[in-house]
C-alpha cells in the first residue's frame, strides 16, 4: 500500500478522468476512496494537500499517468520508476559532491 499526496484539485481531476474514460484496470474502491477524501476537504481549498491510500502498484501507476496527462507530462509503463530512479541518482550526486567539499 502507498499513501499518495496530491492537491484537492488534482484528486478531482483524477476521479473525473476515471469516471469519464471508463478504464478497465481501475482497482476496486479507488474512486470511492478519492471521493471520501474530497468530501472531507472543502471545495474552497483546491490547493489543499490530500492523501489517499492506494492499495497496489496498479493504482499508483494509474494515478500517476492521469496526473501526468492532466499536467501534460510524459507518462507510460515504468515512467514512475524511471522518475524515482532519476531522483535517487540526483540525490546521490549531490551527497557525493557535498562529501568531497567537506573533505577538501
């Protein structure tokens, strides 16, 4: 399981896309969990960070793909893992550079 944090506005876009597109691979209960979080967050707070528990990797990748399309970012199978790998590599480079500066 994973907790995913998006703004209320992004979760609205995700649930609207799930409803409109008729995806075949939507994990059971995903739309309901999103709607529950949206119901507990006032619509007047569109930029409020909201967390939704995603039950499996299919849900994580599906939500990432929808958010990416809404934000016009590249998406596709494995994109989430590539993004996480790129971030980890960047962090490693920064740490190595900081370590070198401290030892000089």
